[in-house]
């Protein structure tokens, strides 16, 4: 890993490498927000604004970064967030990330609109796979997804509640993103300019919504993205969350909460944990930065359930900032996929090492021997 550490020492370096290695439409999908992308900017600015007071003369110590969450102990206080269409960024990205999760003892949350199935992913991460679900409009599909997850050995379901409808994501539209990619002259040229990606895609196959394929007709596979949008356009309400809670006897995490009131209601309706998230700036451009919403929600929750932080994290220092402001755990999506797109099979492990080492270093800089010692000004 020494050579990789010297060449790609940060998530920022990996992102730049990924941009040059994958087709334009894949990059625009991964990197874009929605609207004018002001929320993406606010996420970054708000994280940068968090200050922490370092304590000196703490002696020589190795920070304790392990954490117990929902009955499982992980090596560090972060895991891999769900991202749809992961294999568009790099073929079989889901399997690369699952292997990294199992090896490094962190959770990997598979998106239901990623390109591998929970049955397949749990072969590589039997102890560390979570399953993310957008509430389907047809409840029978929800029940089937829950049954499949349980049969695959998954113990934790993440229900994403901040996508009542698809956002516009203008950069993706302008890039001509379709699933599967259309064989236009422009698309073919963009793929040809990224030969490593193209070779792997030809070897592994074009990205498909494998988890969801059984829920729409085979003769309409070429309209997969449109069909997926119809399936997940459930406009869920609190009664829907009650249906999920009643049907699922494992851990239930509610992802996409920014309101203190919603956090309290989620617990009332059976959430075992809450993810404070604005979907990485990809849904509602007027929303607050997630890190701004975190402290009030952490205070409201008052340790009744774990609070997980998501949106905008690009390094171990950001993880330390979130922990200092009340988070019990963090999730990162883009950071891991930048790394996989940049490095292929080594990407999952390298992202973990970067984040783990950066968190440890910043804890030492702050004089924090445990995660509980991290405090913000």
C-alpha cells in the first residue's frame, strides 16, 4: 500500500484519478448534485467550518477507534453508504466494496438500485452487508425485498425516506446518462476514451438493476431506469414506515432525516437508528447542510438510538468532526466509489486505509484517545 499512499494519499487525489479514468456520463452521475448544487457546496463549507480544540502533552497512544453499533462491533466508526448504479463507475464495484467491508470489519450498505443482488453481495460480506431500500409503491415488492434480505442473512435494513420523487440532477441529464448506456456515437466515443473501464465493462457486462429486474417485464429491460423510477415512486408516509417496521424483525435504520421533529417521530415509529443526511446534495438544493442539522438531532435523540451522519465526508477529519458534534457513526458513498473508480480491485481497501489513518492521525493531533474525547468548539 506504500506506493498507493504516496500516489493517492487522499480522497481528493482519488477523485481526480477517477475523473480521468471513467466515462464522462459515469463521472457526472457520481459527482453531481441537483439544481445549482449549492447544497453540495454548503455541505463542504459547513464541515470545513467545524473547529476542534487540540489538547497537547497527551503522551504516546494509539487511538481506540472501534465502535459497537446495533449489536455489532466495527473496527472504525464509519461504513460504506449505499449508492445506486455503482457498477457504472466500475464494473462489479459492489463486490469490490463487499470484500473490503468484510476484510476491514466495516458495514457495506447495498443499494437496491445498485447492480448486484443482496444474494450475491452477501457471498462476499456475509457478516457486514446492510440492505438499503427505497419504499416501493407496491407493498408486495417491499415484502419480497425484505424476505430476500432476510434469506440472504442480512440483519440491518436501511429505509431511505428523503426521495419522495426523483430529483432533476441536471448534470446527469446534460451528460446523456441512460441505463443501460445508449450506443450513440457520443457515448461510444466517451467509452472508447476510457479503455480500462471499457475493457472491464466488456468482460463483466453492462450495468443492470439485478435486484429489481424480477419486478418488471423482461421485454422492457431497455427502459430499466424508467421502470425503477416508477417502482420507487411510493411517496411514503409514516404509515408506510409502520408497515416496514411490522414486516422486519431485524435492525431498521431510517436514512434521510434533517428535522428534529422527524427524528423524534422516526423513533416513535420504530427506528433503531437514524441517518442525518441530505442525500449528498442530490435531492433538494435548499436543504441545510447535514452537519448543521446533526447537533440538534443528536440532542433530541439523547442516546435513545444511534445517530449516523452522512453527506459530504471526504476524510478522517470530517468523521472526527461529525463524532464531535454528536454522531455515533458515519457513512460515506462517493469517497469509496472515487477510490474504486480510480484503482479497481484495490479501491475499497485503499479508501478504508486513507480514512482510518486520517482519523487516527487527527485524533492524535487533538489529543483524543477515544472517540468520546472528540469535542467541537
